[in-house]
C-alpha cells in the first residue's frame, strides 16, 4: 500500500497529431506529468479499444498500435516502448470478475499519444482497459468504482476520450477553429455537472441539450465515467486543460485528487 493516493485523470486526447505537436494542450499534458507523483504503473481506459465484454491487456511487451490512417509518416515514427504489467492485469481481474485478460491488443493512440507528453521516458508499465459499448453507462461507472482501490496501490488511472467528439463536424484544416455552438454548449453543461458532482446527470447525458451531436457514439464519452466512479466523497475536481480543436472536439481534461 502506498503512502499517497494517486489522482485519477480524464484526458481529452483529440487528434493523433497532438503526439507530435507543441501547443497549449500538449504543454499542459507535460506540466501535468511533472506535477503529479510518478506512478508505479498506469491503467488507461481507451476510447479506441471496443470489445465484447471488458478486457485488459495482460502481456509483458504490448505492441504499439497506430490505429489511424492518412496521417503524416512522422506520426508513424513516434515510438513509445512502455512495458506492460501482467501483475497489474491480474489485479484488475481480481477486483472485478467481469474483466478478463487479453493478449490481442496493445497500446493504441489513446494511450501513447498522451503519455508521450506526460511521461516521455516510457519507463512506467502501462495496461489498457477496453470498452464494451453494449453495457449501460451505469455499469461503466460501477466498474470504475470497483477499480478505485488501484489508486492506493501506486496506479495512475487515466480515462482517455473526449467529452465532445464529432468527426463529421470537424474543421479539418483549422485546429484552432471556434467551436460550433452545440459543441460549446454541451461541453459547458458537462463542466457544470462535473463541478456539482452530479454523476447521475452525467450518466444520463442523452437528455442534455446537444447530446446527439456532441456524443454521436459513446466510445469517447465513456472513459470519463470510469474516472468519476473513482471520485471519493471528499475529493475535489480540477480542470487541467479546457478548449476545443477542429471546432467539434472538446479537449477538456481534469484530475480528481
């Protein structure tokens, strides 16, 4: 048992291009990595690993997955050679019988495109948790709560997705384009729910104005619910980055603890 409790993070990861860019968002990621205690290992709940049932990567040397197409070759040259942690995977499976181990995945860009800024030395073991989109929001939240003890065992839990994620409305040519109205409104409504600790309202997000456009599919929204499930009664929430990229991608990030 560690003497301190690790924070839990939600990171809006956005475009894979952020892995090779120097902007306010990536500088804030680097600052966050320097600010929090160095974890013994990292669990990433990835918006990009969708499975039947919930799985965790259990191999010692996970492959780095370039899960995108049509991007510059420079992005494919980014290396993040973090090891895995079979021991952490086993611990996660022990905390919830609904989670199984897998050797069929690795680290997709929801992990490495963020961690390359936070922990550039790639010297911390990383495992990924998948998302089962058939599960209701309440079940994802409950899994996060079940995994909360990891925070007292030196594990940094990082949900990687985006609160607003609409690829069809993106302004691809202008990363700094002003957000469209419905996107900004939904992001701000989520912000208020987060500050009010209204987890019920955030699980019932489809009733919020603009949700159909902001969350056309739940994959990028769900990682946030895992992090909220880990919030203790006395724990505050702080935003570590706010803003949009490409008009319809919220880059909002926050930490708990």
